[in-house]
C-alpha cells in the first residue's frame, strides 16, 4: 500500500489542468524539498504540453465540424433531389457526431402524420422503422412535441428523465438509447419536422453539439422549402385551389350533417371531380370485425360502380395491412418482380389506379379506390388531396359513430329512468301488511312495462319441502297460471341450469339448443308456440329459451326466483335489459326476505301473547307460586316491551318510506325512534365528503354538553357510522367498553341504542338513542329487530339515491341534446 505520497498541481497560464501524484520512494525514505523541486520542474514542462494537445484536438474537431457544415451547405444548395440532400446530410451528421442512430421526421399535414424520411434513416433497422416511423398528430401528446413547440431538446440520461413525452418513449425503449438530441425543422416560423440523434452511451452530447444540430436542421429546412417551391407550377397552384375548394365543401357538409351515407357520397363525388378519375369506389368496413382480420371484414357501406366483391383484391389487402397508399402508374408496365395478382387491373379498361386507406382510431376503416383508363393519370398531388379527403371521411365516420353513441346513451338513460321510476312507484306502494302475492304481482307488471318481456313469473322458495312454488306473474293466462301453481319445481333441478357457461351477472340465460338434460318431473309450459322468423339467428328469442334470475340472501340461500319469456321485439336480452331485471330482482329479494322476517316476528308475537295469557292464568289459579309468578311477570313485561318495539319499528319504516328525500328520512327516523322507544335523546350523524358530521339532535341536551365537540372522540354513534355495527347497552354502569365514553357521559346516558343506516352503496348515516335510565336487558330477538329495521330504512335510502341520480343524469342528457341540436343548425362561423 501507499505509505507516503506527494501531489504536485499541473497548471498553465493560471488554469488548473490536474495534478501529478508520486508515492513510495524506492529507498522507502520520506519525500524532501529536493523531490518537490524536481517534480515542480517536471509539471512545469508537462502542463503546456497537455494544454497544447487539448487545443490541437479542439482545432481538429472544429475543422471537422466546419468541413461537415460546408459539405451539408454545399449539398443543400446543389441540384440534387430532396431525398438525396436529406439522406447524405443525415449520414454526414451521424458520422460527425459518431452517434448510433439518426433520423429526420417530416410533418405531413394532409393526413395528420409526423413520418420518418425512410431514405435518411441511419442505424435503425427496417423493422424498427416500420414500428417507430409514424406519430399521429391527433395524439393529445403531439402538442408537446418538438415539431409543435419548435424547442430543441437534449438529454444525456434518458432513463432518469421523468418528463419525456409519451410519443417518444417507444423509440427510446426500443433502441435502448441514453443520450438524445432532438431539434425542430422550422420553415417560415412553422414546425415542419424534427432531426433526432441518439447514442446508447450516457453523457454523450454537449451544448455545442446541440447548436451544431440546430444549424444543420436550418440547412435542411432551406432545402425542403426550396424543393417545395420548385415543384409548384401554375397548373399545380390551380389544382391546389381546386383541392382546397373541395375540402371546404366537405368541411361544410361535416358541420351540417351527421348522415354517414350522405357524407361519404359527397366525398366520393369530390374525389372523382378533383382527380378527374374515370371511376372509383369508396368502401367502408364493418368496425366490429377483428382488427387482425380486417382484410376479410364485411363491407358496411360502399359508393361507386357496381357492387364490390366481399373478397378483397391483393392490392387492397396490401393497403389494409400496411396502412400506406398505393399508386399504380400503368398496370401494363408493372415490374415483373411484382406478384402476378398485383398486376391485374380492378376491371377491364383500367390502366392506372390509386388506392388510399381511410384511417380511423389507428385502424383502416375503409378504402378510396380510383381508376383511370389513361396511364400515368394520377400523381403525387392527386395522392395528397385523396389522403386529405380520406381524413375527412374518417371525421365523418367519427361524427356518425359519436352521434349513434349519443342516441344509444340517451335511450339507455331513458330506460334506466323508466326502470327506477317503476321501482320507486312499486316500493312506495309496498307495505309490510300487504300479502306477498299482491306485492310480487305489482312488481311483475312493472317488469313487464320496463322490459321487452310480456311474460313474468315469480316463484318463492319453501325451505320445508325445498321446492320453488310458483306464486304470481304477469302476461300468463289464468288456466296456465293454475297449472304452474300446481307443479312446484325442486330447487336441486333448477340449480342444474345455473351453470357458469350460462351466467350473465346474477342471471342465467339458457338457449334452447344448449339446455342440459332435465329429469322427467321437470315442468314447463310454452306461452307462444310460434318461433320468431329468423329463429336460427343468434340474437333471436326461441320459445324454448330460458332466462331466470335467482333471488338469494346475502348468504346465497334461496328466497325464490323469477323468469321472463315472450319478448315483444323477438330478440334475446342485451346487457342493459339484464341489468334492469337484476335491479327488480334485488327489490323482490329484499321484500321477500322482509316478509319472512315479519312473519317470523308475528309468529313470535302470537306465541308471546299465548304465553302471556298462560302466565296470567297461572298467576290467578296458583297463588301458592307467588315467587314463580313474579318471575313470569318480568317475562311478560319484557315480551310486552318487545311487542311494542316491533310495532314501533313497523311504524318507523312506514313513515320513513313516505319521506321525499334522505335528510327528511333521517330526521323522521331520529324523531320516531325517540318517541316510539321512549328514549330521552336521539342524535343523527351522516358520512359526508368532509368526513362524519352530526346532522340532527332530538330531545333536551344537558346544559353544558356539546355533542358536536365530543363527536370526534370514540363513541357508539361514530363507531356505527364507520363499521356498520349495531351497538346497544342496557346499563352503562356495567358496560366496560362504553361506560367511559365522553359523549355518553356528557349526555347523562345510562343506556343507549346505536344503529347504522346502510344503502346499497355504503353506510349513509347512523342514529344514537340515549336513555337517562337503564333499560330492560336486550335479547337476541332485539338484535334481529334492529337489523331488520336498519335494512328496511336502508332500502328506502337506496331508492331515494337512485331516483336523485337518475333525475340528474336525465337533466344532463337533455342539456347535451339541446346543445347538439343548436350546433347542428348553425353555420361554422356562427359556432365559433
């Protein structure tokens, strides 16, 4: 290792160049002043030599750059073609910088693409050029591009850059470059392209490299502008005026109509007129076809001579696959190297042709096919205008599709509004004291009105015999209904139909030709014996098709099911129809479960009354059992209280169902809970966007108590709002968990009841009832009662949420439709 060392600075003209370090003298002695003097003499001689060598390298580099700039400038001013100028300029620039990759991208505003100039690519494989050579100007990120911003860009470590625009990221990742220079090509203050230089080494470029690249880009801009001016003759300018006029006419049509057929007809007319073609065809493909098989996609619409063949021609397939246009100067003079099928004219008499793709959403949506009986009829100017008209055709496709989507969404929202309105109407008429059959019958008729199905059948599950009993329906003759009621179905047989392959959400659709083998006891009837015309089509309903929606508890236990049949439109259901049916299914399941709970509670009430009568009789007849009678009396009091709670709960649910909005429902529940359960105070809290908030208080709050200030601390009301738990305590003095709660202590609480109000989406609110005196002990039956009460209130809140949301969406749709209609009737200048 080093045991002694000496460092002497290297400097020239007062500038530090480095230092000279020596270590470990051979005789292992320490360095002395003589050693320092000798080393200073050596560094004094070496420093100027090092400085001169650096200056010589800089001079050589500057000379090379000057020579390269001279050659590029000379090339730009020569009579060489634009392709040659760009090609050799990029080669010269790449060699000068010794980069790995170089390319120039040119903006083609006619078709809205920033495209690489193939002849000038340096170091990039043809496969990568095909993948990275196009940047769509419709991309929202294009507004941040070098071409658009006209601002040069330099990075020496692309991996660490976080603000690289997304349109450049595929190029950086594919070529694995570290250092990049990207400078704009500016012609008359307008970005016309960009020059990209890249290296796989980090820290490769300097600021002077950036300045040199900008100088070369300006030379290329001059060459591009000169080539463009030289190509414009009087005839070209006249054709340009005709082309711009055609584009103006098409743009006017786009602003006044959304009829796709009419717009494509106008585009077809303008293509023939501006190119003076003898004939042609515009093809529009079915956009629902697989993008990988677009060359075989069926024709959705066409204009031109005769009906085109569904089989694509070889040249058309090539255009679809590459998305690049093809210009055939003369079919009689195509290179022999071309395949034979590419040399066959579209039809007799055609000598030259032009095929341009119609691009939409990064796919070829159609073709413009022009023919002429004259060789060399079409030129680059024709190609340019047809590409521009193809862009207009793509805009027409987009406008028509958006218009159809808007109509579909409007119809969908109208159907949803109708469905929610029907559900709300049926829910308002639902009363727990009504027979289940009547309520389900109302629901069946609501389904019949809100969906295309004329036949609706409800069945209810009986856990004793494990059978689905047909109960009621709509659109079913009385005789057929009696037959259905007399033939219940086994739940195990129905489950055989509920296979994953038939499942759509919570529904099951079983086509007639895929139905599993069913046992002999399986019973069905056919309402309509006649199949719809076209029953072989996949979207048509067959009389033997089955659509069932099981009604299940939260534990996936069966409550019932309903099935539908005989659609008025003769078609199988779409996703929207199935979603509508499932909304009705949720309401039906909730009501059936509620009815079962009420029936169970009524049975308990009846049993309780019987026990009460027996207890009273025993007290009269058996005076000797005084102590036992006292115990029974306590039981009687508890049962009376339980009966009162059940009656109070039914009343609270009925009142809440009549409220116009959530706030009124919360308030009514808080007031009724205090009154009917004989509590001293009730507090209502709700979850808002700003967190939990106390909404209402009912009853007399102690003078020094501040519930809002104490609400943020742990308390039963906040716990129910957050976790959805039902909490209660009959005697806080014996309750270790909540006995020390600051809020309960401030309210002088001796007992409490805390319940959440849960809608379908989330926990909406919670209610805390406080008593200043201990309450009778709570039982499991009390817990079941409060669970049923919160579920019923939650159902009412869910319905109110759905109605409010639907009204808001319908209002937004009406505003959009009015705005669209106003825009459709205005001239373009008035729109702005």
